């Protein structure tokens, strides 16, 4: 089961009254997000493109930015790069109708906390929104610090040692084992921003998983749903059934699945090494 679990935050507020900027060129998306987030007590501003968004970001303070990946002037990745260049470290939730794993991982590396594929449900939206707003209450390393760690991480894959640890920022971790397999679990930064876990769904033995896609689905005691992306691709060899049977005991050092990795040489450079 691993070490004692971290204390999951059952007393955190979800950020009611937070200011959120939505950047999307579709009016229907703005209307939908305004309705959902407004009912949660948030103040929602709208921008229909990057120039308008940059003006708002320069003049107001936001707790969260929700942006579309594909926009008519510049895309979401380019906008995040401009925000980073201006020192605007606002948490970003990326939404897209055309997701690719490389793009999603690039967004996570630039500081995005999550991504959603259109169409999405109210629950699929509110899970990452609430988690991100709670994260602001007790933030970890800044985006700049996390990016610096990522960009300076150079390592020869063939010289991996047992215990080497890698992270998919804000989501999951992978630890290299003596036999060449990988154990995976959920990042402390993720667990620390959700309520106590009521259930956890994980891949089964022999299942194939893919880097950057949803691997673990969590349901909290308060009814929120959260998806955790896995750090590496491969075939599941073993599942920690004890952890799945007692989800409230899962902590930052609890491994959930052991995997035979498929593409270490191409996938490890996309992760942060600790």
C-alpha cells in the first residue's frame, strides 16, 4: 500500500467568488460556461480571441483561465507561451475538440493544470475547476519553477536506476523498478486538492495504457469526479487491489499499477525527473 497517506483536504473551499477568464471563439461555449460557473458563484469574463484575452490579463487579476486550444488568431499553446513570457502565471484549463497527446502534454509542461475534450459534461468541467481553485489556497512550486525543472531534466534512458522517479506535472508519477517495470501513482499536488476518495477506477491486468490519457478515475466523498492522466504508455502487469479496495487510504506514495513500459526513450523526456 505504500507509506501513510497524505491528509486529503476535506475542509477546503472550492473558490466560490473566484474570477475566471474564458477564452473561446464560440459564443455557445461562453454561454454554457457562464451558466455553469455562475451558478457556483464565480465571476466569469469572456474573451473571443487572444488579443482581447491579453488585454484583460494585463488589466485584471484572474484565479483561473479556461481557454480553447484552437482559435482563429493564435492557438492556446501560443497564447500560453505569451502569458509565460509576460510572467502571467495564471492556472490554465485547456479545452479542445481536437485533442492530441503531444499537444496536451505540451500544455501541461507550459503550466496547464488539465485539459478537457469537447463536448464535456458539467461534472467533467467542475472537477478540474474546483481542484485548480483549491490549489491556489496552498500552491506548490510556481509554473516558472516547474518549467525550469522540466527543461533542465536531461537523462540517458538506458542508464536508469531503480528508484528513479518521474512526474507528469499535477497528475501522476512513475518510479523505475529493478526488473525494468514501472510503478505508477497519483501526485501529491493532485491528491491535496480533492476531498477524501470514495472510489477509484484503474486499468486492469493486461490492459494497455497511453501516456497523457486518463488512467485513473476518482470519485470523492463530496461527489466530485476527477480524471488522472498516466505518465507513460505500456501494459499493466499488476494492480494494487488493496489500494483500490480502500481508496480513502491512498496517499502520495501509494502505487496503483505496475506497468511494462512501451516507449521510454520517447516518453521520458516529456516528464519531469525528481
